[in-house]
């Protein structure tokens, strides 16, 4: 998989792409992640990529030309399955979407910034708009990093125990059950006996019951989506 991140703040990605699963996945050759400074694609001698909005609104807007130049150059190198824009009014990101995106080969993620981007970018250059929640951030770099992390950790070989990813919350529209580790008794706080029983079938049944209970209590909307209220 190849992921290209377009941003006006490339330094924001330095630490997150250089450690943990994202770094290991790149080191193993499971994915390539490139960060592109949008300012490298402007013809403005001051490297400006934004301007005032038509109509007199407040804030600054990313211009269409540098974005078009950047995306056009990237497309000259390879075919892209999706060109994603991180936007607070996009479709809300979830595990099902991460699973789907992890099956693609090449993705561009454009990070919004300032007041937003010239709408012609969204009309003509973007294939999908994604939000990580109903709130507004300073820019799209953190949402792009979250989307990238959620996708890359699903690539075969990215996580040492691939079964772990399959049992994460939201994979089957349920929250994960409680998990525990040693010691079995800490200051009188004990681990449920069933987990110490060694009876795997009963443990699996307990975990499923706990997942249903936690989902019903904390995220009943997930059960409604499955018709399991």
C-alpha cells in the first residue's frame, strides 16, 4: 500500500510516522507513506498557498492551484484508488471504513487547514471526504494521521498477532470485552474466575456476553445498526 499525505505542516507527521506500528509496517515494506509539503507546489514567491475568501467571510482558504499541481504530479506516478479530504462535514470514519480502505493499493489524503479549501478542490479533485467526529480541529493533519494508523495496522504483518486486530472493538460492531493480565489478584481486585478456568469455549461465551453487555450499556446505537436492540 502507498499513502501520500498532503499538508502545509509536514513536521506534524514526523513523530507519529517514525514509531510504533506505523514505523514497523514501513520498515517491513508493507506500506510506503510519503508526506508532501503543499508549499512546494505553489508559484507564489513567498510560498503562500492560501488567500482571502470571495464574499468577505473571515479566515483564509487554501487555493486550488497548488493542490491541483500536487495531486496531478502524484497521479502521474501511479493510479490512486481514493483521493481523500479530511473535513469535519465528511462521512464519519469508523472501523468498517478502515477495513475497506486497508484493501486498497494507493491513497492520497489531503489535510485541510485554515478556514478550509477552495470548494472546487472538493468538486473536482476529491473522491471521498472523511471526518473523525463532529467537531472542528485546527487542521486535518491529526485526522489524516488517525486514518492512516487505523488503515496500516490492518495490513497483514503489521501487527505481530493479527488475531488481535480482528478482536478489537467495532470489528463486529460490538465493543470489546474487559481484558486483564497478571497478577490475578491485586489489592483484592480480582480477575473473573472464568478467565482463569482454561475452558476456552466458556471463556469465549463469557467474552461475547460481556461485549453485548458493554455495547448495550455504552453504545446502544451500534446494536440498533445491527437490528439487535
